[in-house]
């Protein structure tokens, strides 16, 4: 497991249950047990996804942009 990388993010990572998510209110990442995944790559892919949500909360801690709202014009791709 790529523990070293994720440990250095500063995110609190909890294991248990059968869902993966980032809780912005409680500020932790919830992951199913490692054994619930087919392989280390699957676990790492899901943890990376949840760590992205954690990173956004650190970059924009006051929720200037909603995850569900439109992208700010500076972030939109030009055609």
C-alpha cells in the first residue's frame, strides 16, 4: 500500500464499512478495508479520488466554489 504518500498529505484516513468518501464536515477520508478491493491498484485509485476531495478542501477551505456548481471561468477549458 502507498501509505507513505497518503500519510504525508495530512489527511485522516479511516478504514471500515463498505463505502469510500471524504467527509468535509468531519474532515476525514473513509475507506473500506484494504481487503475489500481486488488489488492494491483499485484501493489506491479510490483513495486517490477521495484524497482529491480532501485537497480541494485544503486549497479552498471556505467553499468559494461548489463541487456541483458551474466551473469558474478561469477553470473552464477553451474550445
